[in-house]
């Protein structure tokens, strides 16, 4: 990119049933670090209602709304074709480094014949970005010479933008249904606890709990705090809990105000998914556990003694 070229960014938002994903406000923050020309694309059923909310995110200048059912359920092939068709108007294309973003943006990059940069955690300039490598143990500063930069943004690395007067929302004509994929089945897990990626407090359990039944101890603490419940990969692989609870490089990225790690040793892969938490508390019987190296507060103790005592001392959470 020449120094004279104006930066113009398109953020590919995610939405479900007319509600934009919370990560969108964080991806817009990353776009703001590139420049002031920020537009957002919202697609799928309910896109019009979601677009009205996205238009109120600070820094957004225009929202493109494409209300069409063949973009539902994160239809990556259809969405990627639409984004690639718009790419000529922009210098940067951004999306969250979520399951959906990781599926759409590599396809966009391939269609545009450019490289894609994944999991960006900092923007140093229009062509220079920081991203983790080696399971998050090293941060690499990379420079892209492509005229079009296609990025996925790690939402936990950016603070969400505030609000503004609503930007204009423009209807966008839908592209053709490629017919390359279709939804076979969808199973939604519902519950009273907050979803992991948006929870203000997360309590996670590891292999140290010994069994899935013992996760009731984690649930009791989480109920007192109104917290989401996570788990390490070791606990998931052992069959203690389902894989949608996994926190880590191959699971969900979280950055709550408070993260409590119980019976988790702290592998590099797990740390990559939670080290951006504001306050980290670790409970482990092994004082040499790596988790203590990132913890703000550490307690070397038997979790089977500490958790019941903690439940007794914590006030009941008022929803």
C-alpha cells in the first residue's frame, strides 16, 4: 500500500436471529486502529435488525445489510463469495477469529488471491500486525505487502467500542446461492448460565477434578458468582464435560473480568485461551504448576477442601 492510499476497512459481522455477536464491537475497535473509514457487512435472516444495532457502534460510517436466508448458519461459501465481490472497494477485510470467521476469511483470501493473517492481537500500522505463534508462547510482528489485507481478529485482545448516533444502513443485493453446502442439523445448548465468550466471570475445571461428577463443585461456585463454566482440554478429552466448554487454543477464547482455574496445570494451549483475562485466580495442589506463572492470585491447596469452603463464604448471586 502506498503512503497516499486511503485505508478503508470492511468488517464482516456475525449475527443470529437479529442480534449481533458481541465480538463485533471488538473487531470494530481493531478496524479503528487502522483508520477512520469503517464499514460493516451484516448478512442473513434478521440482518436488518442486527444492522440497526451495529450502526450504533462508535466509528462505524456505514452498514451494508443483506437479508437473505442462504447466508444463515454461517454459510461460509456464500458469504465468502459476497465479501470477495465487495473487496475491490476496500484495503482491509476484517472478521472475528471465531469458528465462523475462521471459515469465511480464508475462502475470501483465496478468492482474492492474497494471503490471510490469522488471530491478530495488535495493529501497528496499515500493513503491520502482531499475531501469536507457537500456541501463543511467542508474538510475531508481521508485515503484509498485499494491496488487500484479509485478517481475522482475536476479539479478546481489543476493548469493545462505545456507542454513537446511528450510521446509515444500506440494503445490499444478495449474491447467488452457490449450493456448495447445506445445513443438515443444528443442536443448540441452552441454559441459565452466561455463554463462555461473553461471561464476566468464568470458572474452569481441569483434569485435577478427577471425574465429571466432581464438576458439581465447579457448578456450585459458578452458581454463586453467576459465572460461565469452562474446562481444560484434558478434562474434555477425559470425557468429564462436553467439548463446547473447552477453553484454549483449540477451544474458546475468553477474557472475562475474573477467571478462576481449578485443577488446571496451565498448558500453553490453555493459557492461549484465557491469559487476556483481567484477573486470574488459580487453585492447584501443585505449587510448580505453570498456571501460577500467569495467575494474579494463586492458592496451593486441595480443591476438594477449598471449593466447598468457598461456596459457603460466597454470597448467593442475584440474577
